C-alpha cells in the first residue's frame, strides 16, 4: 500500500518573491519617470495574493496596492510619485511587497524595493560618466605602477642574449687564424679572416647598443 506524498508545508517568510525592477528611480525634470511599473511574477502552482506597503505613503500613489496573481502569471503594479520637491532629492524610500497564499493570512514571502528621487537624469548620467572616468584613470595608474619597475629593470642594462653574443664574438676574435701552424688550438677551431671581420663588426654593434642604454 503506497503512502501519499504530502506537499511540503510553506514556512512563513521563506517563499522567494520574484519581481522586477529591484530599484525605482524618479527624475524630477522628467515627468515620464514619475510613473514606474513594478512587475510581480508568480512561478508557482498555486495562486498568490499580494500587498504593497510603503515607508512614506504620503509621497506615492500605488494603484492596485493589493490583489491576486494566478499561477504561472504576472501582474503590474503602478507606482506614481506625487510629491516631487527638491527637499526629497536623494531620499531613499522603501516599498515592501508581501505575498501569501489565497487561502491563508500569513505572509509566505516578502521583498523590499528602494525608491529614489533625483533632480535630473542628465546630472545623474554626468556623475556616472565622471565616476567611470575616475575608475579608468585609477586602473591605468595602477597598471603603470605595476609594470613600470619591470620595464626599468629591462632597460637599465644589456640583456643576457646581448652579453652572450658579445662573449662569442670576443672568443672568435681570440681564436687563431687559418694558416697559423704554430698554434696549439685544433685546426677545426681556426677561423678565416672574413669570419673574424664579421665577429668584429657584430661586437661593434653590440658595444654601440650597450652605450646607448
């Protein structure tokens, strides 16, 4: 005999709430932003009822502050700012969205949205642009300081390859020339006159490069 599976009991306050956007920004000089839309999604298999609360209800008008959302559906909540004054610039008000199952009173989930009133959209974009420029300059300065010591150490003296080539050229000039019978050095190490001229020419180039650094 199979036992029926019980659905997990919904704990108060633990139900995830899905809504967009997470922040509302109103601009005093742009009337089109005085009305914002908050969308509540219900991805669950049961209907939800919702309620919108605000820390400063005298500054806003919330259309359909309470209602219900069918399963697998969404609803738009319109929020209007009705007190656009300079004394409210920069203030951060909070909206709390509480959801619960239609047959119950306890709040299964809640989420907060921050609302901010700014004086001008242009000023806000200007501040963001200045912030990006400062961040770019700081990153460039950090990059320059990080790599500057390494560049200095490389340019402060000749490289290992230059020193090695110079040593080879000096050794080639010290070897005996072809036709020198009295030398104790093996014959295969005897160099021709042209080979020694090439070694001397390369050694001169290396010396000039070292003097320029």
